[in-house]
C-alpha cells in the first residue's frame, strides 16, 4: 500500500524539485546559445562614420575675415600716419594718404556691382577711418596753431556731413543701377557713423569757446533735439538706434544740468535762463511723445516732459520766495498740468502729463507727511507727564525732544489742502472717483489736524479745533442730509479717522485736569450719539465705552482715589455694556460692546491686583455681570465664566483672610450647587454632568487640593483623598463624566503628593544607570503593546462619551 507523506511535507518536496528543474533548464539554455554562436558566428557590424557638421556658417566666416581685414588695414594706416609719416615729403604724404583714401572710398562701387556687399562694407569702413586720419594729418601739417577743440568741432561736423553724403549718394546710385547689379543695396555703415559724428560738434564748440554752464547745457539740449528729430523721421533702423541713444543720453544730461542750474540760481537772470533751458527740454520730450508711434512709450516720455515742465516753471518762484514756499510753487505748476485732461491732445500725451502731475502731488504730500506725524503722535508723550500743566500753544503741545516740529513746514496745510481739492474736483465722472474721494477726505483731515500747530494757536483753541474735527468726521460718516453724500468706503473711513483723532485728542487733553475730564466726557457723548446709527454702531459704541472708561479713571484720579477704589468705578462700563448688549440682541454692535466691556472689566481687575480684598470683590462683581449675561439664551456658555469668577473670588477672599481650611467656606457653596445640579438633571436629562455638577465640585476640590499640597501633615491629605475617592466611585457608579474625571484627577494628584518624598528617597538611593534602564524597558513595553493600548483607550473614550 502506497504511503503518502503529510500534505505540508509533500508540498515542500514538490517545490524543491521544481526549483531544481528550473535551474537545470537555465543551464541547458545557456549551453545551447553558446553552441549556436560557435557554429554560426555573426560578423561584427561596421563602424558608422560620424558626420561632421560645420561649427559655423559660411557668411559668419566671411564677416569675421572681412572685419579682421578692415581692422588690420586701419591699424596699418594709423601706424603709417603716426610713425612713418616723417619719412616722406609733403608731396609724398599727400599723394599716399589721399590716394589710399580715394581708393578705399571708391572701391565699394565695383564691389557692390559684383554683389560683394560684405566686402564693400569692410572697404568702406576702412575708407571712413582714413578720412579721420586725413583730418588729423591736416591739423598736424597745415593748422598746428589752431585750437584743438575748435578744429575737432569743425572736423566732426565736416565728417558727419561728408559721411552722410557719401552713404546717401552711394545708396542712390546703386538703387538706380539695381537692374544690372547681382545683389544691389546701399552700405549700412556711413549713415549711422555720420549720426555718431554729429553728436560732438556743438559740445566741442562750447568747450572751445570756454562757454558757461548755461551754454554747455544748451549745446547738450540742441544735440538732443537734433537726435530726436532724426530718430522720429528717418526710416533707417541703424540711424534711428544711434539717434535714440543720443537723444536719451544728451537729453538726460542736459535736463539734469538745467535742473541743477534752476535749483541753485541766485538771480532773476539765471533763473530765467535755467527755466528756458528746462522748457526747451520739456518741448523736446513732449514733441517726441506726440510723434512716437508706440502709445506706451509715448506716455512714458510725456511723464518726463511733464516733470521737466514743472521743474522749469516752478523754479521761478523758488528763487524769489522763502524755502517753505518752494514745494507749493512746484505743486501749483503740477496742478496746472491737469488742464490738458480736457484738451484734444492725443491720449498717450494727456495720460503721461496727468501721471506727471500725480507724481509731483505725491511727492508734495510726502514732504508734508512728517508734520502730520508730529501732530498725530506728539500728544502720546503726555501719558508720562499727565496733568503737569497746559502748554502755551498747540505746537508746544505736540512737539517733544524726540519729535521736533519740522523746519520750513509752514505751508504744509496749504499743500495738503490743495492736493485734497484736486482729488475731489478733478476726478468727477471717472471710474476711480470713490478712491479719489477717500484720498481727498484723508488729506482734508490731515490739513485740519496740522493747522492749529502750524498757526501756533493757543492750547485751548487747538483742543477745540481738534474736537470740532472729530465732530465733523462723525457727521460725515453719518451721511447727514445736509452734507453731500460720500461714496463707499468714505463713511467708514471718516469714522475711523474720527476715532484716530479722538485718541490723539484724549492724550492731548492730559496736559491739564479740567481738559481731561471735559474732553473725555464730550467724546463719550459724541460716539454714543453716533452709535445710534446701526451702520456706525460696531465702531462708535465701543469707542464711546473706551472714552467712558478713560473718563471714569480720570474722575477717580481727580478725587485722589487709590487704584483699587477707581476699579469699582470702572465696573460701571462692563455693566453698561452688558445692559446695552442685552437690549440690542443679535447684532454686530453687540459683540463689540461685550468685548469692550470685558476689556474694561479686565482693567478693573488689574487695578486691584495689589489689594486682595478689593480684588475678590471686583471678581465677584464681574461674576455677577457674567451671570446676568448668561441669562440670555445665546450667551449661556458665559455661565462657565461666571462660575469661574465666583470661584476665583472665593479663593482670593480666603487667601486674603489667611484661611488654612477652605472647606468650611467652600462646602457652603458646593452643597447647594450640587443640589441644584441634581434637580436640573431630573428636569432635563440632556444636561451634561459638567454643567450640573462641575462648578459645585470644583469649588471645593480645587482649593482643598491646593491646601493639601501645602500641608506637611498626613491628616488633611488622607481625608481629602478619601473624599476624592468617594467622588470618583460615585461618578463610576452612575456613569457621570464630571465626577469621574474631577475626582480621579484630584485623587491621583493627592497620591503623588503623598508619595513624592519616598520617590525622591528611592531616586537618590538607586544607581544612576537604573533610571535610563527603566525608561528603556518602559518604552519597549509600550511599543510591544501599542495596538492593545490604543484599543483600550478607545474603549475608555467610548465609555466616557456615553456618560452624561
């Protein structure tokens, strides 16, 4: 009878035999492949010859060779002229150099007819270079006593005209003979080189004549005008590029020089000449902006033209008026540029001039900005020297050693007002009218803010002016029918500026006691009236409460009360906030009122930190306010804060009485609280144990835990531990989360307190390696049972989640 092994053993044997068969098959296949190669060898493939491609093109090689040949011939001609010139007589010199020049200039004609344009270009370049050497040779031989700069000016002008005529004549001739030429076309070098040579005659002439700065600047601008006209009219691209570079270069240099002459001019004549130069530069730029085909380029050039115009005209009053009037003079010129907006000039020109005007106005506003900052931030310094006496003027009230009044700022209000008027009037009917009105409102506010200090009004007048400014801004934010309607978001901006002004005014009023009380009361009433508008309520209502808080603090200080007594007065603010919030219901203003009231309550708590009995009273009163707020259905969670405040007030009171056994006081609160919780859960089973029992248990457990941790004896910790165990077992028995968690946590902390001395003794007796070893074993154990621990934790969480 056949005996079969167990299935597992049989499967192992089959797998072994299959692996042996696979290995044998692979060995036989390898042997077979070797035998086939030995019997039928495959010839090696022939190497494919690599195709070499030229690294450069034939025209490139041609151009390089021609350029090198022309350069070498030019170097040879220079060496002949400078070194070997003396070996020949006057006749020989003239014949050699003249013949070579004529040959070089005439050779391109037959070369062009044969279609050798590149060669003709190289030879023509040599001929043009030889004309420069001819001019130098003529100066050395025939005119050695002539002024060098003057001769160079004439020579550059003659060369420019000659090169231009040569290029135009040669191009015209070959254009007419284009039928017979194989590759007709004019030369490209003569015309741009003629343009480059034309850049220097005027400047060299001015230098030769020892001309003044105005004449040299005029020469620069005339050259720029010539380049601009040439760049706008010539169809040759290379000439246009050279002329454009010259126009920007000489024009920029000449404009900078003219601007410097205008700024440093000492008399009417100098100012007039500098202004004429700047206006000439502006005319060049504006003409170019008008004629240039690209709209974006034209607009950019028009911006430069507008700025130059402002610099030219504004420089006239700058030289005749005090320094403080320089900026207004330039600003008026910039505003005058806006007249082009209603003209029939091309759109790029009008757009560029408007941008130039806006740029000057922005710079003027930046010039006045330091004055605004001093007027706004200077009053903050009164916080450290409150009620030390009112200063004489409004400027003295806002200036300090760190923030002095800016020099030459007498016209800052005028500048701000002028720009504000431009924004308000010049943007009618435009799409960005709302943004312009917003900017105008801000600048008008800045004007009114700096005006009292600029005019050095009396201190009381400065306070009144700033208060009236706040009233005006609040009225504007309310959109009164008697006032013009403001587009969005100007009303909110007006209210924000009113709030900012009120803060600065409140600090400014700290100089004297009556001013502080009067200003705080007036600001409180003002923002309270503004809060009646629902749109302004979220900002105006808390602003009114903030000023009311400042008023109450000032009243307490004026009565020489201690801070803890003033804190009781400050609590009027959170009470008012809670009452108003309850009356308004669900609205955006409610949240801002409650936040401000909470901040005032926190201030009251801070004022009583140094006096525990008063601190306990303030905490209890805050708890009453929070409990009253929690009566509202949508503010029920505030009840937790009320409970915490009551508990904290109790602890502070016990600490102030040096009570060592807090249970005598806390149990009187815990027992009624737990009874109320039991009754509430009987009426509503959905109430959680945290809501019903959490506050009552924490009132006793937390103070008792603190007392037990500070007790050196064993009686209190033992009794406290038994009580915590009872609470924990009660929570486990009735499946209540709050007693279970609170009792268990307190029980563990009490046990750790009792075991702490013994743990410390054991730690000192053990060797140092024991703790790391135990930690390592603990980590290994936790890692080994990680999954099971997570499962157990999930079960505990589910059990706690089902508890109420």
